[in-house]
C-alpha cells in the first residue's frame, strides 16, 4: 500500500483559500500533541499543549477554557473548566489500550465570544478492526438489485443550460430513469467544448443534504466530462435555491434513516443503485470513453464513491474524502459513531435495523473493492469519525493511496483537492 502523509501547519492564508476552510480570527486556540505526526503506540500517554493567543501570538492572560478529552465520538474521559494565567496549559495522563483515536478539544471564551480547537492522537490506526459483519448473501443481494435496475429503460435526457455555459464548457441538465419507472436521477453535466473523440469522465457523487449542483468546470476545461449528480429525484439546476432548502428541512429532514428497518426499502437502496446507474449513463454518451470513468465525492459522497466503485465494473478508480457510513454499528461496541449516527441511541439497535445496515455499511463494500482507491481525511473530523474511516481503509484489498492531513476537520485544503485531481487524472489517462 502506498501511503502519503501530508503534515500541514494550520496557517490560514489570504483570500485565495477555499471557503470550506475555517476563517482566520483575532483569537487563536491551539492544541498540539507532543508527537509531530500525531501517531502513538497503545499505552503511550500523549501530552496536549494548549494555548490561547491573539493572531499576533501574544498570550491571552486569564483565558477561560472548557475542555474535554475523549475517545473518538465517545463520552469524555475527563472534562472541566480552567483559567489559563499565562494563556497556556498541558493536558496529559490519558491513553488508549486498543487501536483508535484520542481527542483533546478546547473551547475558550474571550470577551464574551467563544473559540474552539482540538487535536487528535492516533493509536496504531492501521490495526483498527471494523465491527460490522459481512452477510453471506451480500454480493448476491446487490447483484440482484443491479440486474433489476438494468432492465429499466434509462430514457436519458440532456438539456443545454446556456446561462451556465462558458467558452470552454457546455453545461447540461441531465437525467435518467433508475430504480423504478418514473423515478429519475438528475445531475449537472459539463462537457469540454472542443473535445476530440471520446473523453474520460468523472462522476461526482454528493455529500449529504439537498442543494443545487453547480457542476465541475475545472476538470471539464482539462478535457474531462464531469457529471455531478443529486440523489433526491429533483433537478440540480433549479434557479430558486429555497426549493432545496425547503426539501432539506421538510420531507428530506431525516432521509438517512428512512425505512432503515427494512433492507429492501431503505432510502439508500435507490441511491446506491442510482449512482451505479449514473456510470452506465456516462458510458452511453457518444463522447465518453467507457473504459475511463472515475468516481469521486466527500462525506456521504465518499461513501457513495466506494459503493459505486464496487457496484459498477465500468468504474476504473475512485477518490473519496472522509467517507461516511463506515462501520455503522461501531458505536454499539464503543468504537466511534459513524455518520448518520443510526445507533446514537443504542435502544434503536433493533434486530431489523441491525440486519439492514449489514447490506449498506460501506465497510462491506470496501472489503470487496478491486479498483484503485484514493482516500483523504483528517484526525480532527468532528462529523465523520476517523475511527470509522480508518477502519474501512484497513479493509480495502485493492491498490490504495491514503493522504492524511491530521489537523483538518470536515473540510479540505486546496492541496488535498489538487492531490485528488492529479491522482484521478493520472488514473484516467490513456
């Protein structure tokens, strides 16, 4: 396995930094482990150095903080309030006896405003073992669903969206039928204007929620057809963004748990087979090279990257940022709590739900991958727990490249995006 560890200093620069990153503020809270790579062996006791300073690195005297030290997404092992006379303090004394992640999180209150930061120590992360169980009929279950879906006529539609086109990229509202008659998957298709022959293509699968899909122009300008899909059966290019927000707060409010007690009717069945069908849709276009199709996404989209890479053999490679839906039952064994936190209330772990999630746990898809996969995540992710991500990575049998940016949370640095783009373009190159 080829690993790429990128240790970036948490320095936020200029207006060119992507908006997904945290903004610079006058007060800085810094939490730093005593190992440069943030990695430890089980039994070691990390020291977390905490400082509260101004942006010019002047200590904030008598800063008031609240802190928690906990294993990944679990209840605190220690918590409390402290006053930092000179703006600094060191926390130590805790360790882990099993592979996993230990996090120190700090909230500071200065002049009535709150600031927070954290640092997370990894303990022998390559030894993390997911708790999810592989059903004996996993492959047969999904093969049957894909075969049934293949019998439904795609009835593809392409409609040029002139106001979104540029001199280099033509943009289309695209859709196709999937899952059942009348049910459609919509997306935003970007096509290079001056393409010669068949182009490589990238399917972009979505993170959680419901929103418009602007399309991926940069890759299209480099000769790639890009198709950014939505999963909720609604056009991705509606002019009124409030429609998506209303759906998100209304009928789609709790969609990740809709029908989770029935594996044949769980919400994500339509989603998983629909994303796999999106690859077929791309392959059917006369300007796409069906042997050079990749898939990528982050969070929920990271999960869909892995599931799609397994479900459709036309996928040549996949690139995932912090994939969600990994090791969904881990929390029941005090091992992280994977988004969408289906068992945060352990009383919800009914026989029916436990049976369903075996078929939708991304770990079980990861265990069956045969194409190259690129994954990137941060130890400080507070949305998708690193324990679940690393556990899934450990199960991947195919060629994999892992880019770790320890201090990043549920966002990416421009360097991560560039690394992902470069890797995928290399994989899809003739």
